[in-house]
């Protein structure tokens, strides 16, 4: 993986409507190195779809800047899976080829739909999961430098989700594609992404490589005692026993059983806590 940025945002913010309306996204700064597969997580209304639409150039920011590839070099799969309902599957893929003649990879697109979608089926007759598969075929067939995915696997059954995620990651690794992918399915992110961006209330809560973020936190279990100097993200007390997720501020000393959290542990703790730890 190179350190060349594939996408950058600085002080990015957007509010829908006038100055009295709340911010959908505020003071968002991030850098995605080329080849990164970044998980975009957060509760509903956190600003995930807004950030993806800004990255795709479909929205103009109220403040801040966005730098990334042009529309010819990026692909965006939105939650509504925008497709033409009167076209067939074959027509849709043909349209993808004609709109991207210099980049289109028909073999990749065929692998996504092979054995699952009949070429003559109309888009309007497809199930939600089938439309998702077709939208992903268009996105991957374009061979983009930056792939933006908004809840890409939400309509798929677990088997199809695993299959398509494996295909997506294999294609991204082979071609050095940078992926920014939002998801509410935490198990979908575990092991699939090497970077995490967590948004809460329209602001960045966590941002960085997954392994570094996990190493910076610790799960502590033991007798009730002071946790200073560590920043407590979340803690629960049962009788005389304390369980806590902390952000490490140096070595962990004391009568604790210390384990490294999983990505799911980390995300759930930050999402359950109103303020959380400093990003």
C-alpha cells in the first residue's frame, strides 16, 4: 500500500437549508491513502451518506474542501441503488460499457452477476438483493480508483454477502482500489477493512488504521478502582467487579485483566457512550 492520498477532506461541512438548520456534517478532515479499504461507521443521522455524496461530487460543501479523483475515476453505489427499471440486466451492463469505454472490465462485471441474474430480466422485476448485485457489477466493472459504497450489502442474505464481500476485496487488492464503505453490519467490517472512520453527530469520533486504534484501546476487567490516567470510553460495574474500555495513556498498571478489544467491541462502546473518548 502506498501513502499517496486517494481522497482528502479538510474542514468539510454541510448543512441542508439555511443558517438556522443543524449541520449534517461538520469539521470533517481525513486522508485515505491509495489502496485503503476504510469502514465508515456511525449511528443513523451521523453524516455517513452525506460524506459519501460529497466525496462523489453529488453535493457541494457548505464549508471546507474535498480532493479526490474525478467522476470518471470513481464509482458510487447509493442506498437507493439508482438503476433504470425498464432496462434488462444485459442492457444495464451494456450501458456501463458504453459510458466507460476506456475503463470498462466486462469480465469483472460478469463475475458479479454470473449464475445469479438472467441477462433478459428487467431491473424492475429484480429483488432488492439482485438490484444490489447489479449496482455492484456496474461499480466494479468501471474499474474505479475510488469506490464509494453506502450500505452495500444491506439487502443481501449472509451467504451472498460473504461471497460479494470476498469478490469486492479481491478486486480492490488486485487493482489497488481505494474503498470507503458505510455499514451497520459490524461483522461485515471485521476483517474486511484496514481503516476506520467513525462519525457521531456529524463529527469525526475516531479515524485511523484499525490495528492502531485497537492497540490504543484496552478492555480491563477487575476490582473497582481508579482508572486514571486512561480515558474511559465505557465502563460497567457489577458488584465489586469493573469492566471498562479505555483509551490507553501509557502502560496499564493495577489489578486488571487486560485484553485487546475487537473492532465490534470498540465500535459498540463508542456508539453507546454519548461523548466517548477524544478522537
